[in-house]
C-alpha cells in the first residue's frame, strides 16, 4: 500500500511538471494574441459597437482621462466614460492600431502602444495599454493612457 501511495504521488508530480511546461505558450505567439486583441478592440470603435468594446475591459481597469482629470476606475466607469465616443455619429471620432507589443516572460501581462488617428488619418495622439491574460487566449485591458503628440513646426 505504501509503495502504491509513493507511486501515485510521484506520478502526480511528474504530471504537474509535464503539464506546466507543455502549457507554456511561446512569447512570440502571446505577442500575436495581444496585437490581435488590440486590433479587435480598436475595431469596436470603427464598428460603433459599445457592447463589444466593454468585453475587452478588465473589471478593475484604470483608464486615464487627461491632465487634471481623475482616472476612470473599473469596467463600469470606463464603459460609461467612453460611451460618448460611440454615439450616433456615422464615423468614429478616432481610431488606433498597435505599433509595439511586448509580453512579460511569465506571459501574463503585456504592453501595447501606437498611434491614434483622427477621422482624416492624421496622428493626433499615442496610446499605451497594459493587458492581462485572464484565461487562455483571453486578454483584457487593465491600464490605458493616451498622450497628445506635438503638432510643432520645425
């Protein structure tokens, strides 16, 4: 009986160790997942689909609103704060796309950043987002901050 218990314990450890290493998704694949999630997130604005937009936001998300304004905290507050951008206008007020994506070695957090465009395609800002892996292949935005770009004459 004791030998059987030791065998079961040893087999369990071996199974856990093997499953852990087999389940590891390569960093390059995780980057592709985050870039795809960011593009799908941006597509909700183009499609004017506020309900789909909300699906990309983590429950405890923090979206920075702008200088002197408090950040929007939580999925409900973010969704309500961004509702104005999904009004009845036929054309989206802005669009964005990922230019950079990085994923931490553990594969659980990621950064995405890139340009924000006005309806005519002019770069008006840059976005910076932090994504968290909430389930296999399911990324949600936990932090988001935009920054204006200089429209300077040289």
